[in-house]
């Protein structure tokens, strides 16, 4: 599996505090079946990570894992807040692209639906980026009206659902919304959003089982993330023979 959302880098945000914490997360990821992980520290007012610091910590962690003979492939990235997606120059945003690709992870606020969100995401598209909207299923407004994501997906935005939402670790409402987005063909990938090894240990594999395993789980946890890292178009979703209610809106 490939995990494109984690806070594995030490000392940059509210994730790993030390290099030892980072190694613990890496060990848990390997135990869970993860082969590649994107380090996506917060880039926002309370955690104003710059690209150089992110790249330095990625190199440091790669060296540490190589010394420890831990075969986890750590790639660069960032989780960009909406207002920072506006004020950062395109060159800086490119350095935060997932694995160096044009795909950019953009943080969904947990509360409220910012009026500027669609405009920011479409502006990123106009600059050549493909926005990947992180964990919208945890947003209260999306939980109440998941269909508000439909125009964004139609415009080319991808949606990332958190593994802990899907397998129920962070509450019923997030779980219900996450499954609705996946069943409705509005979600494109699962990721851990790992902050600590203790939460991470039963992450992606449990979520893959929660969505039923098989071709759909493979698409969400490997095929789409692999295409993102390759800076390629995402592959078509496996045909399931049924559409969720959001899917009917998308195909109308």
C-alpha cells in the first residue's frame, strides 16, 4: 500500500516530535503493509513549515531508515492550508507536491465551509496543480451535505478519506460520511494522516478491509496513490455494478 498523508517528519508540526518518534511511525507503517509514505507536514499559521525544512527532514529520515535497514520509501509533500495555498508562490507549492508531482494535498477545515474553498481549488487547477482535498469527511458541513463536494470532483479535484474515519476509530459521523463518499464514487484514495505510531498501527489495512477489500481497496490504497507519485492521470475506478446516491448525481 501507499500512504500519501502522514505527519512522520520530526519536529515540524503536531506529529512526530523526535526522530525516534518518526522511526516508530515508520515501523508501524511497515507492519501495516505500507511500502511508500508521503511526509506531509502542516503548512499553516500555527505550523509554518517551509519547503527547505521539509526536504531536510525527509533526507534525515531516509538516512535514518536506511541505517536501521527499514525499507520504507519516504517521499516529500505537505498539507497546505487554504490561505497558504493562496499566498505561497507557485515555486514553493511545487516543492510541496506529493512526491514531487503536480498533485497538492490541501487541508479541509474541520468546521465550517469556507466560501473561498472552491475558488482556491480551481485557482490551483489553473496554475497546473491537481488539488487533493484532505479528509473532508471529518468536516461537519460535508457530513451534513456530502453533495457539496460533487462540483469540485467534476472540476478535477481529488478527495482523500482518512483510514481512521473508514474503520470507525474517530467516530460514527466521520465513518458514515467517509463510506458515503467512497460508495458514491466521490473519494479517490485512503491515507492514514498518521501523527503517532499508536494510532497508526492498525491504519490502512483495517480501512482496506472496511471498504470490502478487493479491487476497490487496491484502487484506493495503491493504484491511485501510485499514479499520483508518478505524476500520471489516475486510473479508472473498478466497476462495481452499482452507484451510490452521489454517483447518480455525478453521472446525471
